C-alpha cells in the first residue's frame, strides 16, 4: 500500500466515525479496522503526524491494545480536516498505482523526456517540446491529423499538470509564446533533481509492472494492463507520419476522423485571427482559394459544408449567396422587404457555416444597420471576397513582382473607382 493510500485510509476512517458524532465531541477511531490494512507502527506514526504537523486534531486518548482499541480524537478545525480529506483523496486516486491506460502512458511519455534531458544538463531546468518529433506510444497518437496532434498535446499538457499537482516537478511554463501554433511550443520544467529521479525510478517500476507484454504471464492478475509500446517508433517528418506496422488500424482511424475534419479549414488559426484577415477567391463555380495570413488552401463547396440536398448534391443556396457577395465587393444593399428577409436567413446560415469552417466564434458580417464601420443598411461581410474572373477581364494574371497569389491587389484596384449610387 502506498503512503498516499495509507493517509487516505486513516482519514477516511476518521471521517466515517465523525459522521455519527455530535460536533465538539471526541471521535473514536477503532484501530482494529485500520490494522487490517496498515501495520500498527505505521498507523501510530501517521496519526501523530496528522496531529502534530498538520494540526488536524488532538489525540486525547490512545489504545492500550489490551482492553482499549480506540483512539479518542478531538477535531479542532473541521474545515481544515475536510480540506485534508479531499487532498488525500486526490493524491490517492491520482497516485501512480491508480493511473491506467492512456493516462499512465502520458505520464511515462513526458517524464521520459524530462529524464533524458536531465541526464545531459547539470541544471534544475530542462526544456521539452509539447509535440515531440518522435512518438513513443501509438495509443497517444495513433495517426497524423489536426485532431490527433491536438489530442496528443492535450495528453502531454495534462501529464505535466499531474506531475506538478503531485509535487513531482516544481513548475512548468511555456517559453515560446509567440509560435504560430501550440504544436511548436517548448516547455521549461523546473525540478528537484533528487526528488524527480526517485519519482522516475518509482514510475518505471509501476510501468513495467502494469504493462502487459505478449507471451508473458508474470503480471499481477488484478493489475490493470496497457498495450505494449511499439518496437518501432513513429516519426513525424515534414508534417507527415511515417509508421511501420499500423496497417489497417491507421486506415480505420483515418476513416473515423474523416467526417470530423472534412468541413474544417485544415490549419488551426492562431488566437486573435480576424475575419478581415481572410481572403476567399473563386477559381470556378465549385472551388475557391483561401488565404489566412500565411496559410493557403484550395477548397470545394463540399469541404466548406455548403452542399445542397440529393444523392449527387450541387452547391447550396449559401454557396450561391457567397458568390453573389463576391461579385458585389462583399456588400449587398436590398430595398425589397421580402427579398431582404430571404437574404437575412441566408446571411445567418452562411455566417454559422463560415464560423464552423474557420473555427471563429463571432459574426463574419457587419451589423445590417448603418454604423461607423459602413454606410447605409446592407449585408456586408468582413472578409475579402474575389469573384471568378469574367471572360472579358482585362488582366487576370498576377505578375511575379506582385507576389500576390490571389490577385487581391489587382482586384481591389479594379474595385476602387466604382461608386454605389443606390
């Protein structure tokens, strides 16, 4: 039994006895129940520590182990006792021995990175990546993709929080806050070398005991088991995953992730991205080029979720509405009330579709009424929309000197002299 489990057992027994005792009276703790799990010498030391060091109670009576088997405890501060009870619960059920499956693998994964760096430096600080270039356990990242990378980063971040909350490390902080994406974050971890080394040795003991290896029958039958780590490592090379031995498993995962990713912009946009930084250019009736800062992507109406109904769906009315907005420089003023109501509904649905696709949580349209941001009542989108060039366009090719993949400069130059006289 771990020290965390022993503290939890004793405090829980006190709490059970406390439940039937009136406030302010002695709590009688029967040590015969405790000695079923904890040796006498140990439970005596723990009770003394809780009384003297933590000051949770006063020991008014001790057992003689002949006729009397009860401790008489006076709880001096019930709030402090409840707090200690909850902390003991957290430490016990969050102890290494209680970790299972992916949680244990995540703690082993980040701890191994810390320990490896620790071997090469005399400092009490080490730097580890949030997303390493090598993946130890395929259970944590069974394939490559936006969601799978985020999932792996979440595992490692929560593992660091676990280490800090249990005092296995002193602290951890992000040292590269200006990266384009959190996949590029590096974490500085502050440790006590002696304390962490002892913890790591204990962790490896738990890991070897809990992992179930093929053709081995030595594990405890009551211990929860986890799959064996892969004999071949998974390498991320230039954004692609190179793996041996995953086979059908990765295909199944890719299929399961398809629906999740198919209607999302393939790059996770940095925090603070604005609609005004997004440019969409129609290249034909069914495809667009999208540029958001340094991210560029070609998308179909299907990928953006703007699909009509039927077995072979055509672009939806929302796609048509987006094309119309592109042709009128992103702003549509409508005098007819009935037509305006129809476009209002389309505007609301298009806004939701764009918010979902780009994962931005606010309206891509300006308010309909005239404001400081625009003149007159109209539906005006915040993005830059560029229509498909007509056959009689004078010049639709951007020069190398422009360095403008989407022809934004040329389009805006053409649009600037136009005046809406409505």
